[in-house]
C-alpha cells in the first residue's frame, strides 16, 4: 500500500474499504468525546499521508474531505 506503483485512486479505495471500517469498528455504540474524535481524525490523516508518501506536516484539508 505504501508503494508508488499503486495509483492514488486504488489507495483511496483500499483505505475506504479496509482501513477505515477496521478503525471505526464497534465505535457506533461508544460515546466518543470531541477530543477522542479529533485524535481518530488525526490518525486517519496520518495514514492517508503515509499511503500517498506525503510529509507529516503537509496540509490535507481537501484530501481528507475527498476521502469521505
């Protein structure tokens, strides 16, 4: 998934179908605070940046909205 030979479209599809559901599995029944939700979104952003070979400090506001 971290290979540059895989297209960004396929990486986004894999993220949406495998990584995101695993991350959020079981959280529908839990009460999550705003702070915890922010941490989950931060983790999600870091995973997206790693898969697209971006730096940690790069802005991904548009990227995160496109992945939803």
